[in-house]
C-alpha cells in the first residue's frame, strides 16, 4: 500500500489558495509520523511524509498526493498542543485538520483518512464528530495499531477487533477494543528520518542556535510528575515509560552518522538521573560530534557532576519549565520545585556555558499583580538566553481542568482550552490585562541594556 502521512502542526492555517505561499517554518521533524513510517516501511509498504508547515504550497502538494495514495494519515493536535496565539486570535489545530480532511474527501471521497495524535488520544470518539471527513481515529500509541488497520483495509480483520480506535460505519461512530499502551519501547524501530530529508530543518534551526543538520529524538513516553496545568499524563495514560540505555545509545549512534545536532524532546529526560548519566557516559565514550539539546530539564536535578557530564557529552542547550517566582504559585502548579532551585539551576547552566531557555506562566487564579510583577522581575534577574512567557490556559485533560469542572466552572462545551481570565471565572484579570502583562514581560526582558549587550557580544563572537 502507498501511505501518505500529513503533519498538521499547532499554529498551521490551511488554505486552498494555490498562489499565496505559506510563510511559516517548521522547526521539528514530526517524530510520531516518522515512527509510523518506519513500521510501515519495515512491512514493505510505500510511505511519504509531508510536513505541511514546511511546504510553501500545501494545497498544491495535497492535490498531487491524493491520487497516488491508498491511505492518508494525519496528526491532529489539541489540549496541550492545540492552541496557538496568532495575529491577535487563537487557532485550533484540530479545526485545520478538519479542513484538510474535507479537502481530501472533496478530491477523492473513497480514500481512507486516518487521524491520530494528541486530540484523538484525549477525545478519540469526539474527534470523529469534529473531523467529519475522517474515517478512523487512533487513540494513543499508533505503532501497533497501524498494522492491524492495514489488515482491516485489506479485508483480513474487522475494525471492531482492533484496539484503540473509533471508526465510522455508515452513519454511526463505533468503538474497537480498549486502547493499549506499548510498554516496551525498545521494540519500536527508530524513526524513518529519511522521509523528511526533503525539508531543510537546518535552515530554521539556525534561528534557535541549533547546529545543522538538525533532528530530534525521544527517550521515553509519559511523565512521572503531575503539574496541574499539563495534559501530558492524560496523553500518556499516566505511565512513564523509558527506553533502555542501550536502545537510546544505539539511536544516537545512528543519528551521529548523518546529523550534526539532536534535541532530546522528552519532558523529563533528566528525571531519572542515574539513567541519564549512563546515557551521557556512553555518548562521551563514543566521542560523537553531535551537539545535544535537552528540552526537558528540571531544576531539581541541577548539580555540578551531572552538568559537567552533560558538557563533556556535547550538550549545548537546556530548556527549563520555571513558571513562577512565587512559592505559592509553584505549589498551586504542583511543580515540586522551589525558587532557590530555579536560581541554582539557571545560574549553574549559564556558568557551564549552556544556552539556557526558561518558560514562565502568567495568570494563575491565585495571582495578584504583585505576583506577576515579581515573576517578570525574577525572569530579568536570571542569566537566561531566551524566555517564553505564556498566559495560563485551562486545558482539557489537565488536573486544573478537572478541578474547575468539578466546581462547575468549565465543561467540554467551552472547548478544549480556556484562558484563565476573570470573564471565564478562572482568574483575577481580564484577557486584555493578561495580554498587557505578557507584553510588559516581553519588553522588560528583551529590551534590557544588559541583555542587548550580551546578545551583541555573542553575535560578534560568532562572526569572529
């Protein structure tokens, strides 16, 4: 069979306009689709992956892809991933997936359209209601499910016998068997990264200080923590699964043969410090040329021995979820971290020469203006190279959402993501006030003389 797999990332806006080029760039390869691509290719099927954010004329590409495909699969984002603030309004990625699915059916009503990803995992049945042109919704890990779906499409298995799917049968949406997670991640083949060789992720990675040629990898699924604003546990069935050290290192060896840099996109790579150190030791022994970027760095793991090991292994970039400068707000978010730990980790990261990124959330329902001002001032006091400020949103599937739903403040009718403002009864400030705090935070951080001077010095060093 010929499979065409479409990446529809958050923030993407689909248009049928064949003359106006898409100007946004894609920064990360779609790992989920590349895992599926590897499974399918290993079984002898033909696979193409299309990252629509990396395509200049997506509708033109789709018109060429549809006639040559036997099956089209598509990622569908929501909850933790779904909402992107663009041009003053919010877009929902699953709505763009619905437009694309409809476009596919307009061109070929008979082609099977399979959707998967975060939205389908959080709301597997409802996703088919919201994307009416899709035929099958896949819940959770798709690597084993896709092989059963092939059997069903070939008439060798009934859809009702397949775990983790919802499907259309005439005018009804029906459920297969209960979803199962893949407990042994080592049994999954490495992503088929060659399927996105046609995209120049290296070009967009330069803006993020990533050394081209750039790719990503993941060493585990799920999360051992339970931050109140996060839906990761809902997406990962609340089970933290880790690949073995041997398996992770084998993939790094493979990556090193073709790529210059890799980002480990786990939320919690450093949570298991013993395992992380073993992986880093193996990388040091291999003497790879890779530059490594760690997205899931926690402040409670910061210590000089670990950071020295990371430095020796080629780690260049650490990404921290810091969230707040206030003890009570950190406790509200169930961060299991202290302000002192934040200071220690960021200062140590900067001292070791890592490019250091931190995120902060504004607008917790217990926050006053003093809280927010303290967080902005705190962010400016830290030696961070880059900061992401966000406004708190209640996301379907998160502990915050669950509590608000119990209190009668939210329901699924409100959507999948609701901003924590006073109008929604979820905060002390209006949306305009929150957006004002956000702009103030950006200006205060990025227009500081000290920060501008530091960036100028770094720019000069790069050119020397």
